[in-house]
């Protein structure tokens, strides 16, 4: 997406200053004001060190990193499968005697191929995993800071086991794989363009524009929220697949959304607020039920060969 590409370009031009400025903005967005409240572990450190070698606080980060690493590896495998399947499908429709150079040109122009190649670019390389000390509950992946997974301490307190953490991280990585951030930016531009066009057609030279301005903004907010809810459902659907491919207990993992539902019920009693036109996430109880149903087919039993190899490798590294 444009955000990811801009992040890469800026990083190449002035890597240190660019990363620092973007990191400051990201940290401020979750109320982190000091770098002393940021704990980080990289792929290289996880691959070379057992869990008990980390200091107590860093063990939490190492836990995020090892689960995140499993999710990233699963996501890479899934994207590779999708790219290869799409390429086979296209090639099957081409004349058998078509020159390879022409085949590659056709592949390069295919939107699905572009999508999975972009996802491959997002996922490949060494990743870092960051724990942020803040009361804000959040976990996210930022396109402007490539190959980093962020989890806040408040969010981690709501996650009771590795299976739940894998599902949460799988959800966030799915947003990146599906290109939701880039799609949202394009969708927002389309809505703003339509809004400007409608305002430009105002025959009253501004009178109706002023009256409609707040209404149009509300409609735009509602449409964006509806699209966001759909994105969340898509990320849940793909995220549980990543957790299953990572060999985690997806049925147990879904419980994190049941607890979120209880928190939402408490919030509704306090604020008397129900799901509104502008809510950006589906109700957690709905997500819990959908994920529980999906766990019947998306679980480690669906990937026996992969899970046998993954558990053997993790055991050698001292994680199990």
C-alpha cells in the first residue's frame, strides 16, 4: 500500500530520523510518552535464546515475540500458497505454447497476483515485537513502521494464554495481509471526493452546503464504520486460520472475545450506549460466536504435518 511504500522510501532516505519521528507518533497515539516504557525483542534474539534467558519484564516481550513469530511464519506460508494457486490458475488458462516472458507479463498484470506479492513484501524479513507500557488497550501492526508488532501492557493483561495471544496477533497481521489500511485510505478519498462533488453542485452558493455539511460528514463516518466492521470480520476469519496454522488451540483462543463482551456489557450499563451507526467493530459476542464456530474447522488438527514440525522445533528452542 501507499503507506507502507512511503514508509520504506522515507526509511531509505533518512532511516534514523524517519523511524524515530514515526515511532514518536505511534507511541503518542497510545499515550506512551517515554521510550523507557517500550520493550523490544527481535526475531534474531528469539531464534537464538531460550525463554528463561530473558529478564522477567523482557520475558513478557519474548512471549509476544515467539507467538508473533509463529503467526508470521503461518501468514507467509498461507500467502505463498495463495500466490502459487493463483499463478497456476492463470497459467492453466493460457495456451501451452505461450512464451514464458508473455506468461510473466500476464501474471504481473493480474490484481490477485499483485495482492499476494504485496502481502509477501509486507511479511518477509526480520520482525521486531514491542511491548508498550500504557493503560490503553491495543495491539496493532503499522504500515509506516514495517515489520513490527505492537502490544500494550493493558491489552496483555486481558489475554490469559498463548492461544488467545496468537488469535489477537493473527487478527492484526491479517489486516496487513489483506491490505485493509491501504483500502481504507482509498475508500476515505472516494467518500471525500463524492462529498466535495455534491457540495460543488449547490445552487445556493453555500447556503445548502453549510446545512448539509454536518449531515454528509455523519454519513461518511457511518459508511467508514460499516466498512471497518466488515474489515474486522475478514481479519477475524483469516486471523484464526493463522492461529490454527501456528498450531494453537483456536477454540480456547476465542474466549478472549467472550471476556471482551462482558466488558462491553459493563460499559453499556455505565454509559447506556448500544451499537451505533458509527461503531467500527462488530459486537464482541458476535465475534466470539463466529470464531467458536470457525474453530471447529480451523484448528491444529487441520494442519497435522505442519504442527508436528512446528512443535518439534519449538521444543528444541526451549519454548515448550
